[in-house]
C-alpha cells in the first residue's frame, strides 16, 4: 500500500530536522546553519550542515544531503517506508496501523531490526501469558493486585513475568531464530562459548522479575524494565532495564507515550512522572497523559519529542526529599529549552503519586493534578527554604541569593517583579536593592553566554574558525561563469514565483547542463501540484543520487536578498547566448564520431577545425571564469 503524499507532508511538516539530526550529530550554530562532524565519513573538520529553515542537511565533503527522511534512511540503512515510520515514531506522531505495517512488516521481512522487533513482540506475549495463565506467575500477579493494578490494566499494558529459568531461550530455540538477532536483541546475556550450539551460549537476561514492556510511539514493544520479585539479595538491582539495542535508545523513549499521546495532543499538556508505577497509578485514576523517562534524567531528545505535542508540561515527582531533588534537576534541564509552560504538581504528605491514589482516592488525585500546582519559581521558593533557618541572617542571605539566581532565567518582567516583591516583603529588604542585584546577575549571565558562544567547549574548541574555513573551501566550488548563472537563475526560479513565471514565458529556453535542465523539468511537475516551494518536499522528487546531491547543494545556497531584474536578465542572456554554441558543438561531436567510423579523414580534419573554432569562441565567452 502506497503512503499518501498528504500523510508524508504532514509528518515532514510536524518534524523539526534538528531534533532528529541532533540525536546522532552534535551541532553548533554558525550563521543561519548548524554544523557538526559528518556521520557518513570520518573527518577532522566539520563539513556537515543543517538548515533549520529549509529543513534539509548537506555534507560539503561527501555530498550526501536531503530532508529528514533521507537522513534517517542514510544513517540507519532503512527503506523509505521504514524511515517514514521511524521519523513519525521519533517525533511521537500517531500513524494509522495500515501505514505502520508498511515499515514494520517490510522491516520484519527484510532487515535485522525488524526481526528484533518481532522477537520483542513474541517475548511480550510469552511473559504476559506466564503472568496471567500459569502458576509460575501467580506470586507476581498477586503482587500487582496488591499494588492496585487490576486485570484490565495488566492486560492493557501487557505486563508479564519472567521466571527463574531460561524460559525465553527455550522458546526461541524452538522458533529457530537467527543467533545474531538473539545476541543483538538485549534479551540475553552471553556466557563462555563452550555449548553445543550458539544459542546455548545465551541465558535469559530477565529472571524472577515482573516485566514492564517499553513501547515505541506506535505501541510496538522495543525494550523491557523488569522489577525484581524478591529483593533480599541487595546485589541484585531492584529494576533492570534492557540495554540499548539497534531498536532501543533510552534517550529517545518515554514510558507510556504510545497510550498517552492522544490525550497529550488533545489537551496540549503532558505530565512527567518519576517511575512506571506512578504512571500506571495515574492512568488507573483517569489521568491519561502521563509519561516517565527511562530511569534517568530527562534528555534533550525526550524534551524535543514532547515539545512537538504539548505546550504545558507538569512535573509530578515524589513529594519526599529525593523526589524534590529530582524535580529540581528536571526543571534545570527543561527550563532552558523555553518550549513549555512549566508547572510543578504539589503532592501532599511527601507521598508519591501511587501512594496519593491509595490514600486519598482517584477523584482526589485528579483534583490535585488539575489544581494543586505551582510555577517553577514558587517551587524554588519552597525548595531552597528546606533545611534552612530563615530566622538566621546567613541563611536568609543564602536563600535570597539562590532565588535571585533562579530569577535570572525568567523572561517575563511581570513574573520577576512578582517574586522580587515577595522577597522584599518576606525579609523586609528594599525592592530596589533586590532589583539592582538581579540586574547585575543578569548582566553576568549575558557575558557568560557571549563568552560561551565565542569559546565552545571540548571538540568544538575554535569551532567558529573551523566552520569559516570549511564553508569558504566547500561552499564555493569552481563553477564556470555559465554554470554560476544557471545555479543562480534556477535557485531564484524555485524560491521566487515572479522569476519562475518570467522564465517560463520565454520561448525555447533551456538550461545548458542537462542536470539543471532535469531539475527545471522536475520543478515544473512540482508546481503543477503545489503553489509554494518547499525545499525538503522538492528533494523527495529527485530520485537519482547524483542529481539529488546537486539539488541539495543548490538549495543550501544563501543568495542575498531578492532577485533584481538586471540579475535575472544577465543570467538569461548568458545562458541563451551560450546554448546555441553548445548545441553546435554537440552536433559536431556526432559528425566527428561518424567520420571516424567511416574513415573519412578529409571530412574529419574539417570537422575538427570547425569544433576548434567553436571552442575558441566558447573560451572567449568564459573569459571571466575562475
């Protein structure tokens, strides 16, 4: 089944290529573009560039380029349907199952990644069956019931149980699944290679654990988190997560996003919980837009995924001291992105969400999540007061200093004014003194930001100089005068409709080089369906690899301002004057070939002399070439 063009347009338009590329390439901004080391070849200077406005990438060195789908295809070795689905999943976009099958089923049949996806689906079914249908799973099932999870929730989330035996290994041996697929899946650990068969070298990674499947954005299980059933042995981790695999990158995955995304998009809000059980407790209570990160701090990639779908983000971590410390860390990560209306849910009695549901009931929990929240600054006012005696002057000064540092990042002057007044009232300090101190801190912050921009860290030291050198050497190839005119004219035609119509009205106009003529003809087809030019969309029409590279490099050009009439007239004149000469040379080449085949030496010499004269004329026309 063919993916509808309008669906491709929707996914492409809802994705920011920076969010996808930055998961594989560390980028640094210079001018309008972002630069980094190319992921397609080793290099010591950054020649890889991303244009966020045009939503395309290009390497000036190896000449690979394209839009977001092309990037995923190239970096992960996927077909277009697979890359289309992957981009949608990475950005939290819901696809109709009939279109996800285009990628997933195709991958299952043709790629190792697809076989790993299929293996996780089978493992999920096996663990779930053991939990709900066998005596082996009864203790784990009782545990989940005690935690407040009833059978409907257990079934909806496909929770399972991994017993103490190598039950999954025995299961896959019967299925005769490829050994390399098993190794790379992360579901097994390898022991010494002394077994009779390669599969016997493997042991189940998860044993004696309640199994929480981790799904991608479209609901396919791609990892597990296993909670130990017996925690007496302190050397055994309470929670064990799948390692990263070809299909699982914990920096890009959020627990429950597949089920929460519909509510998130509807309400434009998302709630960030600390753990899986908190998400499940909230879900049971009717709070359907909750997610959790994978046992680590929230990542830039996860922030980007959520920002595509929500405007408001509420942090609902545990109310105890570790939970409050985690809330502070989350705010420090999320606030600089400035992509959300942020708030913190205030849970009572230092409880976690699961405990609140049990103690106060589901309705009260929904009310707390809806109404009992505060701004980040209000949270910091409480947070920095902990373990301090605010009757003591030293503690007062330290507290005020901490709050002022947090106020530096607040852009809304009214919000800053509100909290400055609160500080002044609380401690009897003159407002103007607090404001003066805040202005000094803000000036210091601006100075640091400028310094950081001028002196990037780690491998990006001297980055600006390197980028300047690279762009000067790569962005200005030695094109002939005529080819420079062709490139400029075609670029203007694509991006300025009045130039397009002006050239289209000319009789017998053709580009001299066949590659630009082909792009011109493809553009004609493009404008038959679309009025506005979209760089990333146009590149999907260019299937030939060499032509695709040429088109990408052309679209990455940054010609200044709008075209002038004189500029366009000069380009047209140069191309049309050169075209007849080029045609004559091409016809002479055919005659020369024929004369050689016929051994017509007299005519051959005459033709060669004629071609020599034409080439001399052409050289005179190109006297300005570099």
